[in-house]
C-alpha cells in the first residue's frame, strides 16, 4: 500500500482549520502577551447534541430532527467526530461492546432548570477539573454517554444507536461516515444484533486518517477503539448495497448462526453481536 504524503500546510487551509475550530468552539480565548496578567479562568461551557440511526448530528433541542435540520458542514462534522470519545463517567468508557440506545426524537422540555444550568459548573470556587468531572457525571445521568471536547467546551452526545453510523459504501469498498471520513469495508467482520436485526461493522480508528498515526497503528493492531467496538450500518446503506444478497434467519440465532451476505461475488458468514459485559 502506498501512503500519500500529508498535504502542504498553506495560509488558506490554515485559515480553514481555524474557522472550523471556532465553529466547534463557540468562543476562543483572548490572545495574551508574555507580560499580560494571568487571565480569569474561562468558564466551562456545556452543549448537548444527539446522533440518530442515520448518523445525522443535531442540537439536542432541535425540532424536528430530519435531513433539513441536521448539521451538514463537512469540515465541521469531521472535526467534531474525530474528537469524539466515551464520556469518562459512562459505562461505555469501560465496555467497548456496549451500545447505548436512547430516544433522541422526543422534544426536550420547553422550560425549567436542566443539568447544564447547575450553578456548581460555573462557581468560581470550583476548579476546572472538578467542574468537568461533575459535568460528565450529570451528562451520563441524562444519557449523554459520549463527549467531543473542544477547549473549554464539553460537547456531550446522546445516541439513538452507535455514535458512528456508516452512511455510504462505495464500489471500491470504502465506508463513509461523519462528513468525509472513510474506513475500509470488511465484509467478513459484519455482526447482527439478534434483537433488532441491525447490521454492525467494526468501528474505525479516529486517528487513522493521518499518515503519522497510520504508521503507528501498524505496530498496534489492537489499538483502543475510541468509538466502541462496533458501528451501525445505516438502513439506506444496507438496502442499497447489501439487502439483495443478505440472508438472515432469526430462527437460527439460538444456534449461533447469524446468516450470510454476498459482497462482490463472495459470500461471507455473519456473526451475532456479542453481549455487553454485565453491570457491576
């Protein structure tokens, strides 16, 4: 495999990267000269997002949640999902096979205090680390098991299924997710959830899009899967590319037979999705 050199950093793409960072981080810290006094600590800012089974990203209180109201900026989506990781207070951070499924389509309460308004998060007497830990615990209690940090911002994510959803599959065997990120399709590694019939694929490595981290990954084939072990294949992807040659018999699940799928002339067995670790 030939590795392509990383693109040359120019003034134009540097400005583009800065713009995306600002779009994700809703505010930036002021510049300081070496002689400036120490700044007042930047207040912790908490934002809530949700991801549906189609891989679409929304603000938590967006109504309705559909194709017209989801985030569409490719660079922003790549930036946001590349930084995604388990909320350290969530069970997902301890069990990569766990798939947390929440109802994200119901409208959020229109009024009344909510956990991001907890005064302890903005208390000047609360140090930053303590405030972040508290925010993570409160977010987890509300089902926000994923986090995309950006400076002083904590962007928590609640999922309808997995945080990464593969939306497209090319004829060259590339799965697309986020904005423009890609992952190699492995048809021999597909899993079926026996309770829903959903198809899952091993999750991508969020660091594998750069040459440097791809080289490093060769010596670490079992590198931590920050997105969880498995990511959902969207229904549109399955219907368009796999359904015609997909064979699933729920009556055989008890025997461990999940069925099979044909891809580019070769038939591959499916596996049953492993059960998550029992709660301690």
